């Protein structure tokens, strides 16, 4: 473990050095919220954000990406990869957990090189949560801090006295210390202060209180396939897919072709898709294997709480609360659904 | 790390159309060969992702039986229902497509089915993938027991592979029974749902393995009849249709509950999916 303890001006110097050295994507203010975007000036960085509108998965699985280019005349296809290095700065712990889950999904069975190339090009700096979003419940999911977790390259914590504690946990993270050669390592007192921040975050990132333990969710769902909650809530669902799009662990996609003006060359695009959308499971000829709103609604919760557990041993809800905020019909709160299942099970 | 050298699971390989033949007003048979005679190495029951660049890509069952491990030729039967399948119908010999795969599980022709009596039950274009298994078995006829094929189509005009059906009918080492939903006066065989044919079969049930493929509605009725015969779920194999968009277990469209059909299917033992709620 290598650490640095730096004050505000040295922190600004560090961020400027990162921007000068590489592509940096970081959290910035956007309209009434916060978003990850290319960082042009150190002063635009907002580590005091509560939650971003979209999760940082967009840097590994972009909303739209070119998988390959083609030429219809020669029937040739050429893979397109994006190996340019970048630093992803200010990822919250729960979002880092989600990225680590996507790492498993895209490596399992058939390695997805498009994802892998982007992921390996990234250096991820996780930032401990400073401000709590109104719908955060990552504390209930055990995902409020990075304790006992990996996947990130550096952990950054702003202490109560305003100083920053930087901890590099990989070689890539160490490389980010280049401009901080003279800075001193963290002392016992600041490490203790960080522990207190973690303890505080575990408690306060529980704006909704989940009654079952996360590890109880697969068993609870297993018993609840015919529970009325799916029909009741789905009756209000607009099938808009907003909950899918803002979810840091959703990864379903569609693929479509785009032809250039020459009508000969073009590109095959991968785009985000969502299992809540009406046509998601429809096949050519018209049959829809999940035509009912309730079937789609239930499928989403099973994917979060059971199927991912069966396949990877992980709960694919990290408690970011984005789906709660994004849902127009106000039916997407996982805590309400899971608590209801537990109450009716007792 | 050089991008071009990476093995990309989404990258199609070119294949050339050798010949095509219209089977019905809606379905056409295609015979393709991979460029440079690249071996596909497919098995009965598997599917390919077929590309026409600029239009898109979709999963299509392989209808031919592999003649050997290095087979680079394959046959498809395609119903024109969408943009891509309509574009396929317009393809002329010599023109090329993109191919990914083969993907998915196979009919267990070399293990669980060997040495057993076989009962093939096909509804409509369900015959397309099952034909691969039937022809595989017929090429190794001595390795299998009694052979029964049940075939249901909407009308006589919708029957696929009429030449092959005629040849099968003339063989004395298999029994082909057909039914249509709607018959015209020239139809000389059964009329009605395919399940009506099942009670008439003289089967040694414990030695029989059933292979089923048809429209989604067909499965529960056929399974019910097989249950009445006392057939065990582990002796029944089904090929299930879903939207297998990526073929590599990522995109999510083909999921039946937690199962990626493109990975664990499309061929399933009924014993493995009897309790999977979205399956049948």
C-alpha cells in the first residue's frame, strides 16, 4: 500500500498534471445534476457530488459504439477497438463494484474484446462518498466503501480537514503518483480519520432501509415468483426502460448496422438496450416471450437479485438509487419491493 | 496490443451462396460455402448468426447434417419475415454473406440418442433444425433403433423438403406420419393437431428418445401427450426459439429466466428446464 496525503493546492496541481498527461474523465456539474465527462480544467472537478445521472459504465460499454466496420462489395469486416489510455476520476465505491461485476460478465464464456480493451486502458480512481444522494442505499447493500474490495487502481478520500488521502492499490495507481514525488505518505491519524469516514458512510448511505440482508435476496426471490407485487407495480409501468439505462449493472445491448453514403461501407453499432422495453424478447414473426409488463418487471428484479447470484455469486444491485430517481411512475424502488417480499414471507 | 490480432467474437467470416431453391411461398432453402473452405465444425441443433452488412444480423438454425468435422458447407431454410430474411431471399448464387458461429448446444446424436429408438416431432419450420439431426441419423442408420417422425404443417402447401419427405416415406426403416391443420381435397393424410398422432404410435417408451421442435404453442401439448405415454423428462429434447441476438451470452435478449439460450440451448433436455418457469 502506497499513500500520499496532500492539501488542496497540491491536489489541484495533481489533477492538472493528470489532464496534461492523459485523457481524464471526471465528475462535473451538468444542468441540475452531475455527470462524468471529459475534464478540461481542474476547477471543473466536483468530488462533492452525490450521484451521477449515468453510471461510469459508459466508458466501458458506451451508449453507442462501433464494433466493426464492413465493406459490402468485398464482404470484409474489421474489428474496431479503442485502446487509448484514460483516467476515470471520482468513481464512487458502489459504481466500482458494478464495474467489477461487468468485468465478470464480459469475460465469462466468451471474452468480449471491445469491453476488455477499454477496461484495460482505464486507470480508475475511486472517491469516497462526500455527499449522500436522497435515494442512496449502498450502505444496505454492503457497497458504501471499498473495504475488502478490489478492481480500482487508486482510492481517494477527502478528510474532514480538507486534505486528500490518496492510496494507490495497483501499479497503474502508483503511476499516478508521478507528479506527487515530494508529497508525504499518510500518517496514522489520517488513516484513522479515513476509517471514521468509512464507518460514517456505511451508516448514512441508507436513505432507504433494506430489511433483508443482501444474501437473503436470492432465496426470497426464489419463493416469490407468483407474488402479487409484480402485477401490482407493473400495472403502473410505462415500459420506458429508464431504470435499465441508469443502472450501473445493466449491460444488455442491441446491435444494428449503419450504412455510409456510398451505400457500400458502413459500421455495426452496439447500443444500450433494456429488458423493460416491450420488444426486448420479441422474435421475428411476432411472438413476444415477455409480452406482459409484469413478466418484464419481475425479470429485472430477478436479474438483480437472483440470476446474477446464481451465475457470479453477486447481487447485481449496488444501492446507487438511480432507478428510484429515474422512474416516472415511482415503482422502481428495489428496497420497497424486497422489503415487501420479506414482510409477506414472514 | 494490436486490435486487429484480437479474437473478436462479433466478427463475421464470409461465405458464398452456392444455390438456393424456393420451398414454399414463404420459405427458401440456401446452400452456402465458407470462403477458403474454412471448416465450420457444426453439429445438428446449432445455429449461426447470419449477416448482410448494412441490414443486420440474425440467428438462423443450420438445416444440413455435417458430413464431417471439417465441413465448410451448410444449408439454411429461411422464412421471409423481416428485413434481413427478405434480403436473404433476394440473394443470388455467387453473392456473399457474413457468418458467425456455430453457436449453442446440439441434439445429442453422438451420446444420449445413440442406440435408442427416436421420435422426432416437428411443427412447421421446426423441421428445419431437426432435419439436420434426422439426416445425421439416416447417414448412420445402424447406430440407432426404430425411427418415427411426426410432422405437422398448416397446409399441404407449407410442407418443406417435399422431395425428402417423399423419400423418407418410401423407406422401410422409418415411419413418417403427417398432419395438416387445414386440408384441401387432395390431401390424403391426417388433419388436425400434431398431438393426435402420438397415441397411435407403437413405441417401446423406455427405449425411446423424443426430439421436439415447433412453434411456442406446440410444446406444452406435445409434452402432455408424451407424459401420458410415460416418457421420462430426461428422455425428451427440445429446441427452443428465442431472440439470440449476440450468440455469445451477453446481450440478454434470449434469456429464459436466468438461462442464456444461446449458451445453454437452444437444445435442452426437458428434465433441465421443466422447472424453469418461462421456458415452455
